[in-house]
C-alpha cells in the first residue's frame, strides 16, 4: 500500500436466526434460515470520496484494493428485499471501519435476516369441525399465497417483505350431519396483520371451540401474539350433500 493508504479485508458472516412463536400447541421456537456463504454477499464500500460496489465479497478479495486512510462504511446484502415467495430470503448488514495507513484493516460484518416469514396452520380441534380448509394470505404488495393445512404439520414458510400488511381469508367445509365428507362451505372473512417484523415468522393459527365456533391466533413474534374471535359465514352457494 502507498503512503497514507491501507488495505481492507472483509470478514462476513450471516446470522440466519428466525424468531417464531405459537400458543397452539404452547411453545416458542427459534429457527434458522438457510445461511449463505460470506463470500457470496454483494458488497458496497463508501467513504468520504469513495463509493464502489462488487457483485460479491469474493470478487472484492480477488483484487488488490488500496484505500486512503479514513472512515468507511462496509455494507453487504444477499437476495432481493422486494421479492416474495418460498426460498426468497434476504440478508443485509453493515459496519464502519477506520482504515489505518500501512495496515491490513479487517472489517467484521454480520448480515441478519431482513425479511419476514408467514404461514397458516390449523389445530386438531379445528380439523375435527372443518375439513378441506383453504386459506389465502395476501401481502401489501398484492402477492397471494395459498395454504391448505390439514392439522398434521406446518406447511412451507413464505418469505414476505418486512413492514408489509398480511391479510388472511379462506374457506372450509364443516362435517355434514349425516357423516358424509361433503358438508356446507363456510367462509372466513379477511383478518389483517398491520405490519410484518424482520427476522420473524408470523403464524396464523385457526382454532375451533367445542361448539365449532372458530378463532384465529395471530403470532407476532417471540412470545407476542393476539387471538381474535372471528365470524364464520355460511356460503350462500353451499349446498350440503344429500
């Protein structure tokens, strides 16, 4: 490095922790998303008179980079913050570093999950009163994702933007009086979550009481949630099977 200049090395790692919680069954869970390699992150370095980007940390490390001494901001990201769907995570992080002349200056940067997740589940109690459940989650961007939970396991998690609304609505058939599978079709009107939170899985849990009335438990994050008793409307076009 020249006089008054130093070099930068990037030590990048991902924190893929996702917080989720559920009151049915009563438990809290902290999961992790798939973790990208640090060298695969896109990189941007900015300084007083410097602003340059690299498609990856690996591409940056392959160059002989010399920087004038002074403060710099190191920012990394992986994925697209705008896209929504399965397997669409997004990580971002940044750190500040002071480049010292004639030194190799290492920037330690951790990228965190900067998107949210969601899915819909039903309880065993719900499955006793209703079947063929189909729910649609609509995001603030207008994307729709369909879930058909059967009460036996959680479906694939959907990645959604942070700070977006989530609206869930759906239909399910009740058990018919004569014991046949095809019962009347009921509609569950839209319920909305105001804003998603980064690195959090938002779980919509549909439950039913002993009388068959339905409720929705909305999980907002680790240890936080709300339960709403929701009206269930008989679809006028539903005709019980003979």
